C-alpha cells in the first residue's frame, strides 16, 4: 500500500504539480527577470475582475441546474420502476459524448439571431440567446451528464432497509425521501455539483461562441494566449480560476467529513423501495421526456446538417458531405480512438485506487494530494496545454509531439471524475467488509480486485465511460498537444465549424457519437454486474 501511495503521488506530482509550477513561474517572469507586473495588471484591471465574477456566476448557475437535472434522471432510473430505462440512460449521457461546441452551434442555428425557430418559425426580432442565460442553458444541457454519472451509482447503492424502517414507522414517502434518501445521497450530490462547477469554470469553447458581451475568465485567458501571445497573462488568469474551485472543494470535503454515510454493509438488500406515488412519477418522467425532446431537437440539427450543403445558408440535399468528411477525417478518427482506448482503462483503475487511498488511508500530505488530483479539472485546457508544452519540451521528459503526452493529458485531466465517484461510493461501504477479507489472509490487491471493485462497479463503469467520452471529445488542451503524427477528430470538427463547413463538422460529430455509444455498450458487456448486487424496485 505504501508503494501504491508513493507511485500515485509521483504520477500526480510529475504530471500536475510540475507543469503547474512551470506555468506559475512564467507569471513572475517578464523580459527574463523576476517581476510582479503581470499580477498587478490582472488584479487591478476592471475587465479581468468582471470576467472573474462572470465565471463564478456562470459556474454556480450551471452547477445548480445541472445537478438538479442529473439528480432527476439518476433518481428516476435507479429508485423507480419505469419502462425504457436503457433509453433514458442513453439519453442522459448523450450530451457529453459530442464535442463541447456542438450544442452551442445547434443552439445558435435554432435560437440565434437568424435561427430556424426564433426567426423563421416564430418571427422574433429582438430575441437574443447570447450571454448568461444562453450559456447557462447550453452548459446545463452539456454538463448534466457529469452530475448524472456521479450520482447514479450512489443512489443505486443505498440500502433500502433504512427507507423501509422509516415507512414502517409511519413516515410518508416524501418524509422518507427528505430525511433518509436525500441525506444519504448528499456525498454524490455535492461531488456532482463540484465537478460541474469546476468544469463550467474551465470551459472556453462554449463561452467563446455564445458569451456575447458577457465576460468569463476562461475566454479572457484563451484570447490572451492565442490572440495576444501573452502567455504570462493567460497563465495568470487561468491560475486565478483555481481560487473558487479550491474553496468549493474544501467546503465540500469539510461538510462530508463531519457525517457518516455508510449504507452498504455485509448484507446488501436485494431490492429498492419506491418512494414516489404514481402522480409524482408521471410528473418526473414527463420532465425527463421534455428535456430529452429538447436534446433530440439539438442533435437532430447536427444529424440534419450531414445531408445539406451548408445549414443555415444552403439547405440543398447532398451526400457529398459524408464522403468528403470521412476521407479527410479518416486518420484523425483512427488516432483519436487509439489514444482514448489506451487512456480509458489506465484512468479507471487509477481512479478507483486513488479513491480507496483517500477514503481508507491516512498519510502525510493527504490534503495536498487531494488538491493536486482535483486541480487539472479546474484549470482551463489552454493552461494545461501551455503548461505541458513548457514542462515536457526539455529534458528529462521530452514528450511534446508524441502520443504519450496526449494519453497522459487524458488520464490526469479526467481523473477527478472517477475519483469523486469512487470516493462518494466508498463512503457508503462499511470498512469491515475489507477488514474481514484481510483477516482471512487476502492481500491488498486481492481485496481491491475481489471486494472493492465489484462494490464500486457503478462508479468504475462511470469512470471508464466518462474518461473515454472526454478523451474522444477533448478540445482545449489537445489543440496544443496534437502533432503531424497524432491528430484529433474534435480539432478537425472545430476547424470545419470555424470555416462554416457545418456539413462536414456534422458528419464527424455524428460519427463520434456512434463510436462512443458503441464503446459504452462494449464496456457494459466486458464488466458485468455481480448477481448478488442486482436490485429490483418494489412498490
């Protein structure tokens, strides 16, 4: 165990702390000498301060709405008996399996100034989707799967005997939900909120297109780096985003550490008690259907774009887009699938091991270790890309231009999702189960493989799925790390979109979605659920 802790600590130190140190060092260098001029400018310029508060407001609104929508899907799919659960589950993960700017383009094409719905159908003249409202909408639709994937395993693992006891004591279903189910779900809810909050702060692709006059820090940092070539300013603005993220992380950890959420013991209940009446269930399912209809309309725009010359300009039917896009994107598709397939199992296993260490072990530097694990998810991809170039373009590790640097970026960047899901699930597992196995002579790897991993299967599958998806759809950091030998499909989609070749972009985006959905099905077949952990919902 000491070796495992040391190994993970070294990995995180080399690929998180060292690049961040290089980027941080750059903010205190001007003309080759030490200077605080960059930070003085950042902290006194009204434009940057407005962008900072704009990012926080956007993060809070997106995280709150995404967590509500994600909890809605997770609760209904795990705690009620409805038909079509596989369909709803697929729809709940659909937004995260496409390039992050695809939904923004769909929103603009449907609800923009010249949108199909706003102008051609409704004839609205002064409607604007730009700004905080539009950004919150598109980020919520794009990021609620993060919340769903984090919470679905937690809700599935709750032992219903506690709820049964509450109902036997004459508590209503609503009281049982509010006083038993909801508090036990709180680790997952807080983890989901935190992950969406940090993801929203770090996102620049959507605000770059849809922010209008509304300023956010990630876009300011991106423009400083790519537009002004002021790497120091961009790094400083990106580092500034760590303040709200670390604050939210520490508050969440403090709150969770004060309470016990153990619900999985040596005798798991084989069923789940349904806590909603029929009218409430109909209402919840109706809300899910409305959200799905909206999503389908957005993705329908992408699919329809495959068969028109140029959506929004020339609606003539054509099949040329498919032929041209697949020819030009063949190598990029192969590279992307290869790199994502290598990163996914490594990231999944590393995440579960890290979660086990964080929940079950105490060691020196544990708080720093947690912060380093979370940091890459909070930092804009532009800073990750720049810091990796600064750190790994010289001895002793020269990785720039190789596929390895992209794989490492995938693993480190998406590790927090798997760790958060694993930590939230492990808090529900009674440590005595692992202790009993150790008393019977099982070593740490055996306990991890035969006890911990099966109990964490929902969180493990979520980690694998999310890592693969994000690897396939990454943009911000990867755009700096690609080379002539290793290209990425999302960068190609972004280039097509920027050049108004939306037909070609639609074909590649649709291809990407098909690949990821196929990978989802394959992962669920390869990692089957233990029959002893299966549950059925009873009325």
